[in-house]
C-alpha cells in the first residue's frame, strides 16, 4: 500500500468482495461501466467477474449509478465495486454509502482530494500533466489515473514520466482498447488499464452476458502478456 492509500474498512460480511488495499493492484484491466438501468448491474457484474475481472468501476454518469453500485455490492460478493467519475466531494460520501470500495476521479482539486483521503477507501485521482503528477507526489499520493490517456499523449507520455518520476504509478484510461492495452501494460509505471471495450453497447443493451463474459476473459488474459 502506498502512503496515499488509507487502510479501508472491512467489508460487511456476505455483502462485498475482499476490500482492496490499492486500486492499481486489483487486476490488469478495470472495466469502466456506464449503467443506464440498475437492473442490469448484477448480471453485468457477474459476467465480468466470471470472466476474470473482479474490479468494476461504475461511473457516476447516470441516475442509475448509485443504485447499480449498491446492487453489485449486495448481490455479487466476489466483485470489488468502485465509483468512477467522482468529481465533487459530495460524490465521495454518496458512493461509499452505496457500497463503493474504491474511488476514481478524472481530475482532482484540493477539496476533492481531501474528501477521497478521508473516505477510508483507496482512490485514484486523475492527472494528465507532469505538474499535476508532481503536485500529487508532493501530497504523498503515488497511485494515479492517467486520463484521457490516448488524447493526453498515450504510452509515449507515460514512458517519459518513468525516468524523472519513478515513484508515480498509473492506471491509464480513455481511448484504450484490446489492441493498445498491452503496450500500456508493458510500461514500468503502469500497473493496470481501464476501459470499456469488453462492454459493447449493443451486447449490454441486449443482455448478452455470455458475450460480455467472453470479452472479459480475453481482457483478463492480458495479464499473462506482461
């Protein structure tokens, strides 16, 4: 565990998967999920977990997001469900109350960082510039999200950070797919990647959970290529 990650509280018995210590060490790929209907949350999460992706980031982009987090926390005990697109301090309390076991933000402010620190769960504040990385390191935070990864410079940018800032570790997210994920995972300062390619909109809308599971299994296999 890095100095930036407080020890999370123990999960409620029978309600959640094992509490993470660092978001970056959960899995090589973290699915980034946008849930339109909370009724889809449990079968979707079940497909991802059965495919080998236990860490699931549910983005706070829809009205169904908090209900989806709550449903996964209660109904899929071997999943580790987190909240993404955390952009305001009030998001933090609401997400943790719903059962989120980790938090991910696309960027950060001092107020948001303080709220995530005080939440008791691991968190990944988002960065896209060297100055933002240095500012977080100055505050003792070493685990970060690099977003939007492809638009912000991709693997070349992250590779250039490894020399001067070797203590920073990243989960790049944004524009990454199955073809490009291995090049990110090969970098020494990348612990995992986030993406949605294993969740094609048409399959999710149709409830084609077997297909989602197969794509999740393909994504989980990227760990063997590291």
